[in-house]
């Protein structure tokens, strides 16, 4: 005769599963082929050498961690632009937006966030609005923390018009070891603040060009959380 399960055991298991889901962030779909490949290699190496299998398993776990896509809750206050990426604010300066976006060739405030290989590498929409233009440009693979990386590196630029009529430019920039930029939105698509719109693999940088008159809310060297950290007040368009 089978013993009855202990009272509350089903509830305990369900609670443990729920805690695991809340603690371990989900993985971006772009990472699945890499993780599945790593698991296959791990299983093969375990048949040859257990230590090699352990190393491969650790590498696979690190790959899964790189492609993590944690849930984020953006601030609800209107007139804010949030950080498009996790990382460190590397530059705050005036610069001309990428020419391929068709914006006026006039300097505007740019906030650049550098992502190390340990940061979350998905990019988030900085403000609710409509994608007006998406433009990819091939280039070099200089270290993403260099100022000239914005002009010379491979990049993907996105022009976003907010519901208030403001124009923000968000630029994904490949880094020294980043060789693949993924953008998941298209022109004419409506996007919500804080949602994932792209990914850069293995070390990179994201620039946000703010509308004229914006007030920057972050400082150089500050750590940002993509989709949550306010980087500027942009306000409604005057006139």
C-alpha cells in the first residue's frame, strides 16, 4: 500500500517552483541555440572526461546567464526617458545623431551606457511611442568604451517618436568582442517603455540621443538598470 503524501507537500513543491521562476530570470530566445548546443557538448564530453563535462556545463550555464532577460517595471511618471540598457554611464555629452536617421545635423545631449560581459545584454525601449526609422550600418569593432566607437563601430539606430511628439534616437553599438546586433522592432511599430526590443552579444554600448531641452538625471559612472532607471526628463513638446 502506497503511503499518502505528507500534508502540504504539494503546496511546498509548487511554492519552490514559483520561487525558482521568480529568482531565475527567463532567457532571451536568441540564446536558446547557444545553450542547447552547450548542453549537447556537455553530454558528449561527460562520456570522455567528467572534468571536461563539468567545465562545459559551467560554460553553458554562463552562456544562459548572458542571455538572461529579467522582468523590469518602468516608472509610470510621464515625461521620462529610461535607460535602454544595464551598465555604467560612460559618457554624457552633446553629439550629432547618426546621419542615417535623417535627424537635423545638430548636436543634442547623448547618454552612453557601456555594458560589460557580465551585464544583462537585452535593450529596452526608453519611452512609449512609435518606431519611425530603423537603420543598420556596418563598421569596426573598437572597444565600446571609447568615444569614437559611436561613430566608427557597427551599429543599429532606432528613431522613436513619443506620444508627446518628442524624437529620441537609440543606438546599439557593437564592441570589441560583440559581433552580432539583433533588433526586433520595425518601422511603424508601436512600442511600450521598458519592453525588450533588441540584443547585443558579448560586450557593447547603447547611446540615447535626447530631445533638445531635456534634463539629464544621471551622472557619469552611475550604474543603470535597463527599463527602470530614469536618465532624463524630456517633457511635452513646446508650442
